């Protein structure tokens, strides 16, 4: 996984975000507004930086960092999974009780 501080990473990130915007904004889905598609692109950009940093991507972590309601994050993650840009797996919660969804960039997103 490349460091986000590597010399070529800013250019790769810019290219990724541009292709991502095209992928999401141009793919209008029934019932989606332009605002919702822009939110998806924005959160995917943030998720990409977390990916580069090797961080776990969870709803709770995004909720805390973005100071957004949990339901908003869940809706965006679901939309991104429906587009084939995110996948999820489950892990045991740090406290050993319960399970947590951990998200990752799907192959489709990594090949943009």
C-alpha cells in the first residue's frame, strides 16, 4: 500500500478522484439526486485517503470524523456498495462483543 506522502501519490489521488467523480456523477440512479451523488463522491475521496493510510474503514469511524449522523453514513455506504465501489466484511468488535462491518475499496474502485 503506497504511503500518502510518496512523491507520486498526490497525482494518483487526483486522477482517482477525477475518475471517481465521473463514475458516480455520470451514473444517475433512479431516486438519487445530484446532491446524493456528490456526497458519495466526497465520502469515497475520504475513504480512499483512509485506504492509503492503512486505516480500517467503519461507519463509526466516518461518523465520528465527519460529524455526520450514522444513518447518513450508512445510506452512503449502501449506495457505494450498490455501485460496486465498496465491499464489506465483518469482524469481532474490539471489545470482543458483537460484530462490526469493515469496508474496503472494491476492485472496481481500485481499477479506476
